[in-house]
C-alpha cells in the first residue's frame, strides 16, 4: 500500500488505482546536431498529431487545442531550438531553454492575461518532452486516482471522459 500526501483537490480518503504523473526527465545523451534536430522535429510532429486527434473528438476545447497546434507549427519555435542545437546542446535542453525564454517574455508583460499563458507553454513543452523521451501521455479507459505536482490542461482534456 502506498500513501501520498500533499495538496488535494478534494478532501478524503481514496482507494483505487493510482496514476502517478511525473514530470522529471533525465537529460538524454546527445548525438550530432542533425540527429538532435530530427528527434525534436519528430517529437513536435507527434505532439501535433496527438492534439489534432483530440481536436477531431473534442469540439468543446477547440480553441485551446488549436492554439497549441499553432504554437507547435510556428517556424520561430523550431528555428530557436535549432540555434541551441547548433551550439552543441541536446534537443531536450534546447527545447527547455526556448520555452523558458517564451515564458519569461510572457511574465514580463504588463497584461495579466499574457502572464497567465505561461502554463500553456509549460503544457506544450511537457507534451513535446514526453514524446521526445518516448513517454507520451496515456489515454486511460477507467477511473483512477491522479497524483501529480502540476496538472496541465491538455492532460485533463485528453482524459476528461473518465474524470
């Protein structure tokens, strides 16, 4: 039996299957820049395919998912990642650095709305990262207890049929 404690969304005791959603990834061994670029492009492509599949089945969250797809298709995102890769960094580190730049830019805005969009970029980064390391989000078919430090909107959208 495992015991988890921390902040909870609803008080009480729960018994059932647990899905522990972790967001810690180890830096992968980098290869050459061209292979790193290929890996990040594949992860971005997989992310787009996943979101487009969600769009086909979920019209309710269409605007949120469409914005994520547009960000993933943005050529500036890829160019910035490639710049880091060309400097000798791994695809994973390059993605992290670029997304951190985007989030810092949003946080420095005077607009509260734009500041709140940093979670969207964290959500996108997490989806790409999970695909990069071969650990894509699962779609669960039965109810479970979710244990996580951060909960991203696209994960909830992807699994909302069982929540």
